[in-house]
């Protein structure tokens, strides 16, 4: 990078970070997080007692109720233990512990391990309440609820049977659902496979409105909201978090109004305009747990694709300690055609939606626009190439080579990956 000088930037990677060198004039886009809440449990109590809309939770809790609480799975950095502790205060002395179930909203992801449950929930929750991993493929655990619009709806039977249904989550921009959290904690989180496939079919994922920061008019999120409205969510508790997964703000109340308020706040913090597209965009997948496999790392690539120039290059750093992963159909689908373009054509032509095809579809769309290089210590070079990506052992060297080939190349860095979504006004 002769003549332009360099500077060092720390980018999220695994449980730590990587220090990389980029041109001194590179544009670095970081989220505008608020300071972490001085009293996070107090912030959660306030959200529960003074909701955005609807009654406070204390007015909904009754003796003898069966209570179901949904939480994110291990692929999300949700502060579950704190959120559950705040909810426990409202349930104490009213609802029996044996009448509470915590449902891990896996969607179509794998079940959690014992170690992951301890990491996610803490020993107090595990000792006190029953914890169940949702299984979208277990017909016996699902309740058929007919159709909501064009979506066949089946949901976790324990969720449907509960007298009091509470969702918990965190809100950040999502690459095709607009924003995470809120109604997503019902479907796809607790939905049966047929429901998930309908929500993620090629037409919905391929719609240009199915993208970062868009909810209303987004065919994915419109369907998700319709499901949440149809099945009744009694109370929702979402948070915004910083890059160290600390709570910055908390929102509670009626799920749709609460989520709209939280999404507006997340948009202000996590979405930033840039003046132009860039020849080179360096991105991450926000570190662990989000970068635990390549399937999840597609989000970081998609964040970079919003501002990479046509024919440009994305350099993605994601640890992928969990591999591709080995479970699910993502790896098999990637291997079913010899190029991203062929994969895209195959998905669009197929009348049947397959599990995980949406991630392949988004990856192929990114690669139609830009070359993608990947630093992933959890994958071999052969695995990276089989995923139609180019392996690179060193992000700094990759950027230096790209700039050497084009000394005028514009460079953008997203150190926190999809925690900050740049966009062209």
C-alpha cells in the first residue's frame, strides 16, 4: 500500500479479534452503540413494568398458569440469563416453577449441547425451570394451526398449550427479515419445518425488499408478523446490545408495537450511510457466537455486499469453529452445482424449497456481485474452495495484494460485520 500509508484496525474474530493493516484512507464503519446500561437488570424491570404498548407483565400473570418463554439458540449473543432473571421476578410467588418451560427457538438449527445450555442460560435457570430445544422436524412436538395467508402454520406444541406466552430476544438488522427479535421468536423460531420452508422460499428471499432494515413490505417479515398476530403473544421482551453483548436498551410489551420501537432504535444505531460503493470491503461476522460456522458467516458477506462495487472484492474473516457446519443441508447444497450462478439457477428453478437453501441463495447473490475471499481457521482450504469461496490465510496480505493490483482501490472496513450495516443513500 505504498504511497497511501497504512493503519491497524481490530476486527471481530472468534472470541477475540484480529489486528489487520488497511490503507490509512480506508473508510471504517462502526455502530453508534449507546453506552451499556449501568443497571441492566433495572433496565429490564423498567421495560417489563412500563411497556411500549399493552399492559405490564404483572397484570397478565395469574396463579395456575402454564408459562412458555422463548429464547434464542446458541447462534445468537442474547443476554438470556439476565432477561430470564427479570421475568422470574414477575413470576415468583405466582406461578409454580414446574409450570414454566423455556423453549430454545432453534428454527431449523441443531439442538444445544449441555455445555451450550449452561453458557446460554446459567445454572440458576437450568436448576429451576425445564428447558426444551425446539425441533422443527419432530411432528409429535408440533401443533397444526392451519394456514396464515399462504403459509402452512405448525408451532411447538408446548408454546401453543401455554396460558402465558412470552418471547425474549435481541434486535439487530437481519439480512432478509429486516430485523431480528420480536415476532421471529415465534416463527421461524418455534415453527415446524413446512412453516420455515414457506417463510424462506426462493420468491420471498429473492424479493429486493427482503433485506437489511426493512420490515413493512418485506414479504418475509410481513408473514412473520401475521403469524405472531394470529397465534397470540402475551408479552415480549427485547434488548439492544453493544459489541461486547452488553444491554444498552430494553423494550417490553405487545410484540408488534414493541418490536417496531426496538427496530427503530436499532436502525439508528446500526445502519449508517456511506457516500459511494467500494472496490474492497473487509467484513466479519461479529465474532463468536455469530461466526461459529460458514452458514452464519453469509450474513457478514451480505452486509459487505450492500456497499461493495460491482465486480469488487469482499474479504471476510469468520472463525468457523463449528465448520460449515456438519449438520443441515448447507454444505450438500453448495456441492450440488459447480458455481454460485448455477446454484442460484437451480434454486430458482426448483418448485420445492429445501432446508438451508436460503443461505445458499443469499451467498450466490453476493457472489454474483463480488469476489469473496475468506479467512476461517476452522475450515481447510479445500472446504473453503468447495463452498465456492477463495481461502486467504491473512486478511492484511489479501488487502495489500488487492491494493497493489489497483493502487486507486477504495477500501471499506466493517470491524463488527453485520452489527453495522452501511448503505448507499
